[in-house]
C-alpha cells in the first residue's frame, strides 16, 4: 500500500510540475502576443494567468478587450513559436 501511495504522490507531483511549466510558457507567449499588438503597453501593469488544470483558463487584466482579442489571434496562430 505504501508503494502505491508513493507512486500516486510522484505522479501528482510530476503532473503539477508539468502544468506549472505549461502555464508559464502560455503566459510568456501571450505576453509576447500582447506586446506585438501594442508595443507601448506597460507590461508591469498587465496580468496574465494561465491555468491549464482548470479547463485551460486564461485570465488577462490591465488590457482592453480589443487588444486581448488581437493578441489571442496571434497566439492561436502560433506565430510566436
């Protein structure tokens, strides 16, 4: 039983680390897309939070909706890879 619990903990830790790395990559890519749309943005006042474990939720604050929509188009096209 102890081995099963340990394996579950390791699997959960790996999944958490993977999600954290993926969230960071998504956030960085979306920030880059925002910057492409509006290079004058004060990125210190922009908040981008990704949560792949929560239905791939992406939260963006500090930017108008039109800029977010344009950045999302760039982001989804994969032009930042």
